[in-house]
C-alpha cells in the first residue's frame, strides 16, 4: 500500500491517570514539541481520558488530571494553535471507531499484549473489559485521523504494531485502501526512562514511592533531592557506553542527562570522563532543574485558570472533529452501516 497519498500527520496521546513524569516528558512530550516545531507534519495531541478510565479514576481527580496533562503539554511548548490539542472524550468518534475495531481485532491479538499482562498480573479476571480492549481504542485514536506517525515511548511499540494489524485487516476484509500503516516513532536516549530506585523498572505515574520518579510539578529542591538520592552502584562513570552494560541505574542517569541536554549518551561520558557520583549527580540535578523548573512554573500558572484550559481543549476538540467526522462517516459507509 502506498503511504504517499496520506498527509504526513502525527497523533499521540497521554493518559490523565495521575501527574506527568519525567518519563512522559522525555519519552513523549519533548518530541511532540520538536515535531510540531519542525513543521513537516500536522500534529494532533490528545489527553486520552477514555483510556484513563480503563482503571478506576476518581471523577474529580480525573478532571483535574486532564487539565494538568493539557497544561503540561502547553507549558512544554505544544502550541494549541499550531497543533490540535484536545481531550479524547470530547470527540465521540474515538469511541465509535473503537467499536468497529473491536469487531476487526481478534481476541488472540489482545491476548498477546504484554502491557495488559503486566498490568493485570494474576488478576486478569478482575480487570475491566475496557483495559483488555484498550489497544483497539488506541488504534481508533490513531486511524481516525489517518495518522502516519506515532511518537511514543518504547512501551507502546506493540500497540502501534497492533494498530497496523487492525488497519491491514480492515483494508483487506473490506477490499479498500482506506487506513494508513501508521509508523511508531521511537528514538533518542529516553525512549524508556527508568525508575530512580530500581533501574530495571520503568518510571511511571503510579509507582509506590514518590522518590522513584520526577513529577513535572516537582519544584527545584525536590528534583535535586530525588536525583541526589537516586540509586546507583559504587563505580564511577566509564569511558565508553559498553562500560554501562549491566549497570541499569548508571545507564539511566546518563540517558536522562543526554535527553535533557540533547546530546548522545557517549558525549555525556566524554564530558565527565571517569567522574564519580559526587560530581555527576549535582551536574545532572542542575541541568534537570534548569530544564524542568520553568515548565513546572508555567504549568502552575496555567492551572490557576482552569476555564482557559477548558476553552482551549473545547476549541481543539472542534478542530479534531473536523478531521475525524468525515473519516468515521466513510468508515460507516465501507462497513455498510445505514445512514439516513
Ligand atoms: P502514559 O503516561 O502511559 O499515558 O504514557 C504516555 C506517553 O509517555 C507514551 O508515549 C509512553 O510511551 C511515554 N512514557 C511513559 N512513561 C515513560 C518512561 N518511563 N520512559 C519513556 N517514555 C514513557
Ligand atoms: N496507550 C498510550 C499509553 O499508555 C496512550 C495512548 C492512547 C496513545 N492512545 C494513543 C499513544 C494513540 C499514541 C497514540 O501511553
């Protein structure tokens, strides 16, 4: 299938299931902004509230987390004029297309999704049906806009591949060339930012201890304290990247530095040859504060005016519907759903 007939268009989303972390920023939002600023693609960014409710969310907290993620996007440089920025539930076409995809995707495909297995653990029976079907909704998010590129952290790669499987099966079953094969865009040192207390686990919004993550709302002192206390081994920084093999915590801090400074990890080692943690951690903390403190300040300023955030999201939803409605209409036509 030729992809050239599709407008180069980026879609990505973040769940409002708690505050934003440094993992969200480096693995996703920072790259959303770079793509928007490059100007080569239309950019559509979504606060995916329908995804968040696949696990229980307190209603009042869900609203405030939705605004907070939107504020995080804007404070980091997503421009609601140049990008389309909205929350998912305001564009009902997402849920409608997801239903159609539920009828295209196979149960066996869902059974292979590692994120579901990890989240569900031994309690798969007790999870919501929505959590199980989640990748089908994610495919709808992407394909509703005929998006060609999807910037995500590494944990989402399998879901974007499933999106391609759904697009291919739909096109094949209905003998059309309607949905594009969306490409995951996973690059840079921070595609997987790890937990500061255990370098084998990813940094997430929901870990037990606040010391294991950096929140986008943390103030300068908190950021510095968490990085100072980050777990490491006793050895100093090596000369080469290979020297970080088998040292996940050390590797993570070097990768975080690289992503914040926009340099390759090898260059971090060249800047701090053989440095001990007593030298490297304060340097990392200083860099992190320099990059993150202005964003958290701007987020706080935006959060002071929730009505303005709501207005921006409603306007973004209107623009999103202009793209989504014709795609859904045509999908209904292809499937043979009668419209008056
Ligand atoms: P979520 O918070 O699960 O909705 O994730 C939103 C986006 O942030 C997705 O693109 C994730 O892949 C990315 N992301 C979340 N946590 C991390 C992490 N620790 N490292 C890199 N990317 C992440
Ligand atoms: N599933 C993604 C996550 O947990 C969030 C998401 C939902 C998404 N829909 C999307 C990401 C569409 C990219 C494109 O991180």
